[in-house]
C-alpha cells in the first residue's frame, strides 16, 4: 500500500481489520501515509508472521511507545524492516535496538 494515502479513520479501520484477519500476507509495503495511520497499523495488526515490512515515509514517531521494538521482539520471521524517511530520533533508535 504505497502512495495511496488512507484519508479517513473509517477507511484505516477497515484496512487494519482486513489485514488483521488475513493469514496469508507475509510482506507489506505501507508507505507515504501518515504517522497516525502507521500507528494504527502497528497497534491493530499482528505482524508476528510477516517476513518484510516497509513503513518508509510515514513521518512515523514513537513518542516513547514501544510498538516497533515489540514488533521486532515478537516476530522471529522478520527479515526486512524499512523505517527510512520517518521522524525517528536517537531515543527511538535505542528503543528499537
């Protein structure tokens, strides 16, 4: 889902619900949306079986939350995580590491 911004809360809720119910998705590209949409995705979908997750360009900020580090810890199959072009800082890097 790259370059197709989800503009309403209702649409994001539907998108998250569909992903949460799917057992066949192993890779997701969710780029150029927003911090709010990326946070909804991180808190609403179980990524424990995903092999690749691209969250590039969402202006993602953790604000002290551990969603990304929790995702990494709970997901042994994860081979690729792209967090490029976000608003992560040094404190976020420590949490993620």
